[in-house]
C-alpha cells in the first residue's frame, strides 16, 4: 500500500470518529436550537469556547511532543513521562477552576451560574486523562480502535444529553412529587449538557483501561526537559489557535451591539449555530490532522518526503474545495438543521467561515515544516500574528457589525497565517507544492459559487436551483478528476 493510501485509510477512520464527534454538536444543533432559548444557546457556546483554552494549558504541547519523540526514541519512556506531566498540570488547572470559579464565571458573563465552571473542571480533567492514551493509539496506527472508542463515547453523550434535556424534564413535570422532580433544576440546561459530557468522558476512560493501566509512574526529568523545550512554543501556538478559533464567541458576548448581556448572548447563539454549518470543512480538517501528524513524522526520513507532502496537500485542497461547494451550493438545505428560523439571519457568515477554515486546513498542512525542523517557535509567532489580527478586527468591528466582524476576522486571520507559513516554510524546508494549480482550483470554486448566486437572483424555482447546483458540483469533480488522472492512477495502482 502506498504511503498516501495508508494516510487516506487512517484518515478515513479518524474521519469516522471526527464526523461522529462533530455530529454531537451538529445533530444536536437542531435539537438544542429548538429546546434552548437563544440566550441559553449563547451561554452554552461561550462555555464551550472557554474549554479549549483550558485544554491548551493541560496538554501544554505534550501530545505533539509525544509524536515527535515517540516516533524516534523509547516510546514507553516517552509515554510514561508525558502522561505524568499531563496529570500534574491537570491537577493544577482543576484546582484553579475550583478556587476561582466565581470570578471566571463573571468574566465569561455567566455569573448567574458559577457552578458551570466546576463542571467544566470535571470535563477537562477527565478528558485530559484520555489524551496521551489516544495519542498512543494514533502513533501505533490503530485508527479502528480509536474510532470505536470515540464513537462509543459520542453515542453515550447524545443519549445522556437527550435524557437530561427532554426525558427527565418531561417526567418531572408529569410526576411533580417524584424524587427525580425534586432533583431536577429548571433553567440549568447548560449544566446538564456539561454533565452529559462528563458521563461521556468516564465511559471513554473505561474503554481505554488497557492503555491507562499500562502507565507506570516513571518520570525521566532529563527527557521531560527536552520535550518541554520542543513543546513550550506549541503552547503559544495553542493559545493563539484558540483565540483564532473560539475567542470570537467570548468577544462577541463582551462587545456585541446587542445593547445588553442577554442580547449579546443571543447574537453568540446565532453565530455559533450558523458556524456549525461549516461542519464538512471542519470535519475534513480535524480528520486530516488526526491522521497526518504521526504520518508526517514517520515519513520525515524518506527521500521522497517533500514530494509526498506536496501530493498530500494537493488532494487535501481538492477535497476541501468539493466540501465548500457541497455546503454553499445547497445552503438552503443545510440551514434546516437550525430549527430556530430566527437564527437564519446569520447565514451570510457561512461562506466566509467555510473559506476561512479551508485556509486553516492548509495552514495545518503547511505547519509540518517547523515541526520537522524543530523550529516550533516559528509556529508560535505565526499563530500569535493571527491572534493579533483576530483580536484587533473583533475589537474594532464587533460593536458596529456584530458577528459579521467575527466571521471576517476569522477569514483574514487564517488567510494571513496560511500565506506567512507558506512563504517562511519554503525558505526553511522547501516542498514542491503545486501552488499555481491549487490557486486555479480555488478560483474555479469561487466562480462556480458566484454563478450559483447569480442563478438565485433570477430564479425562485428550488428544484431547478438544486439541479443546477448538482450539475455545477459534478462538473467540478469531473474536471478535477480528469486533470489529476495520472496522479490518481499512480496512487491507486501503487502497492
């Protein structure tokens, strides 16, 4: 099997779990937008925008450091040292959340529910225990077991969420004197969503018992120092990445033009619900990252590594272009997953966010140059540049343009990071990317999107519009397949 076919196979399995993970929020989007008020949905979005920042501190670059060192040295020693480091840092983070829960809740504008922060501590703490065991499964090339555990946890989450949000309230209303009715707290929906997340994490840890029980409390301080030198810049990368990825929800809550905290939370709810419609791109990017990071490190010693990386980039970009068209050409269908029609006012952000996330996916692909050359500080500077752009645009424009400012901030942030990483990386670790061809694919994709928009201006016949959109999408796929015919034959005929 060729290296790219192996990557595609593993990415498909990681993609299965990533699709399921994203579908927690995606398939729950119509459910939660129907069951929760816009304010409550906004609060939930703010809380889940805060969690990734905690995950950056907790993982402190250990996951990538584990791949970097574990693929070259004594994996067993790397596993024990990185796991213990994670446990110690997680304990400190949990302690901080429990001590300063109330001020943090006020900062996030959920001061009426400081108990949410305590539940967040449990969510991130239990999730952290599974991080390195999951990384071991990825390094050992066990995507099927990885996917099985991820999907199992997700199904538990969906069941628990439905139980807490629908089943228990219905039972409590029907049996007001029951024990369950006395335990149930109306208006605590976000808390119940967090509890469902905790139940999921406990279930996942039970399925990871084999990996967890293999952990020995053997800590190599000298090795840990080497790993931290490599990993510390990645913490800056992680923080910058989270500012770019999720901070806009929090800033929209602070500076939004709604006129009141609740009105701004409603704007956050609209923006977050519409952001979910970028799911096909975010799934593809996440699945690719899962499979690509260990793959790239293992390919590093190969003489054909640069050509392999370039080929991976090309087919990755083609896939994202197809995903972009699949969403924007049929946005009238995708929007039905948001069950609150009042949130449709935010649909104009979807194409902007889709393209922004394509830029992000390309950036992740490009980032291999600084990871392989041990110049992780370069990644930190690039990500911090993106963070400055995100904060500046949001700070200046949110009070005037609301969530549209957040969408464009995301677009310019990831676009800048992509261009800077490409230019810098080609000087340090040259890779023969088919740049002109990829730009051409982008241009064609946007032209097809523009043609479809023009049709919508002159035609209100939905069946005809869907047929025309389908023809555009199929034409693009056929065009690319013919252009890349030789490459495809080379990949799929290579054993």
